């Protein structure tokens, strides 16, 4: 394979990101706490990273705006439709695995 141009690399990364966001949008059964416990990131992390990238390019974006992009709807609406209360086991796993500063 020949070396990708910066434009090709950006386009492929963007396509992979869109597919990840769509996949997470379709898998509403997977709770954010499960993502955090297994992978160390969740939909909120993606929204934070998206907002930070926007800010690096001097594009103003609020946390709520970034979350709406990732969730495909306002965050409060997504939570009401899809988020369940975390179990004691999920909470304990999160506490055990969360990064300590």
C-alpha cells in the first residue's frame, strides 16, 4: 500500500468516526457506564473530544451542542429514552477501573 495523503487519512478517519457514532447510536442498549467499564470511554467522552477539536479550530461549541451531534438528539432526551439506572455492580466496576489523578 502506498502512503496515504493527509487528505486521504483525514477522510478515512472521518468516515471511521461517523461509523462509530452511527454504531453507538444504533446500540442504545449499550449503556455509557458499560462502555466506560470495558473500553475506558463513552459517548460523553466522544462529545468532549469533538468539542475540544472544534475549539482547537476556533469553532465555538457548547458541551450540549457536541453531545447532540454524538447522540443524534438532545442529551436529556436520549437519557430519558435509553439510559437506565446503573446497577451496583456497574458502579463498583466503574469505581475500580476509573483513572485516578
